[in-house]
C-alpha cells in the first residue's frame, strides 16, 4: 500500500492488491457465490445462519426473549457461518442473502419458506410475527422504527469507520480515526441525551430498537468491542452505561449473546435445542 501522502487515485479503480488489515482476505468488489454449498437444516421452524458479531446477536437475543415469553414458534436452529473462511459466499447462503452477510433467516413455518436478510428486517419480521417487542400504537411504533433505523444508519460509522481504522487497519491513520471518533462520540451523546429522561430508548418499554442499538453501542460502552473505552471516554456517557448494564442483566440477553460465539468461554458454536444453553 502506498503512503497516503503520495497516493493519487487512478482514473479507474481496479481490484489488484489486498488492502491489508483484518478481514482483507474476504473483501471483494463483486457479489454472488464463489462455491457450491448447500445450507444445513435443523428441526425447528426458524433456521438462522449467523455468527456472534454485534449484527448476529441481535437476532439470537430477540429469539431468546420470545422463547422466554413462551412463544414455542420461536424455537430455532442457529448454524454458524464462518465469515473469515468465506462461508457467506457459499451458494446456499447467497440464496437466502444475496448480500453475503450474516445474519440471515429462513422461516420454514410459511409455505413457501420465507427468507429474510438484514438484521433489522429480521427483527421486524420476528417482532411482527409474534406481536412482541414492538409497539402497536402508531406514534410509539414510529419512535421504535426511528431508533431501529438510527442503529442501521449509524453503526456502519462505528464498525466500518471507527472500528475498522482504530482496531483493524494495517496502520494507524490519524485522519480517519479522528473523523470517525468524532462521529461515534456524537452518536453516543445522542443516545445519552435520549436516555437521560427515559429508561429505554423509546420510554418505559424494552423493544427491538433497544436490542439492536445495544448490540453495538452497549457493547462499545461496556468495552466489549474495539478496546476503545478509554480512548472514547465511554464512562462519561453515564445514561448509556446505565442502560447497557440493565440490558446485559436480562436472562434472555445472557442466553442469546452466547450463541454462535465459540470463541467465548461460555459461548456455543451452534444452537439446536434450548438445553444447549442450559
Ligand atoms: N446491514 C447488515 C450488516 C451485516 C454485516 O455487515 N455482517 C457482517 C458481520 S457483522 C458480515 O457478514 N461480514 C462478512 C463480509 O463482509 O463478507 C445487517 O445489519 O444485517
């Protein structure tokens, strides 16, 4: 890679060199499958193909919350998709997510089966299917959608921007780290101000927007991603820390956040039965 002070972009970008850094081996500028591979299927109505990243655990936490409320239809098989090995480019996975990113869900209880990709779409699909963790009243629902889509729009600045340049890039570049640290701190302040007068993001009730936002920003302030708690002074966002800890204490959070996480001491690679987490 050339020094940033010398780099002059060519007229037409070409895919020539690996950019370096973590995950460089899986980045490619084309879509579609790279190899034939059918997806395994388990016995439950819902088949989840995922990995325990912040985007992945949103879904397993919601499923465990639904099961905790007694919704048997939320029983699921969670298969692991190892994105570091390029399994997201297998033909079976690409059929249910043409965007080749985890998480992806197949609902076999419908005829034909329903595929859903994009974590917020999956959460919304499940919340509507079971009529839980989503308000019915129009303005409360709009508030929930606003925070849910706030997360989807904001987290790429945290993960793809700040996290990439602070934790994964092959060298520390001051310009992008400053640019994205500034934006992430602004986002934390947005959350902190909102949570100064509310227990949860939308008020008194915990809903899918809390699960989605917590998986990124809760993890950030609890220093579970990027080891940047000191650098970003996350302790100063006291309301976010209070909210994050409260959610982390929920039994369903504790269960769901262990799924598809073989690298954690109490994590499990796959989940096919509720006893897998007992
Ligand atoms: N907007 C997507 C983002 C999903 C995403 O970026 N997933 C990452 C893991 S957290 C992934 O599968 N990366 C594999 C790749 O980029 O090839 C969502 O929320 O579902």
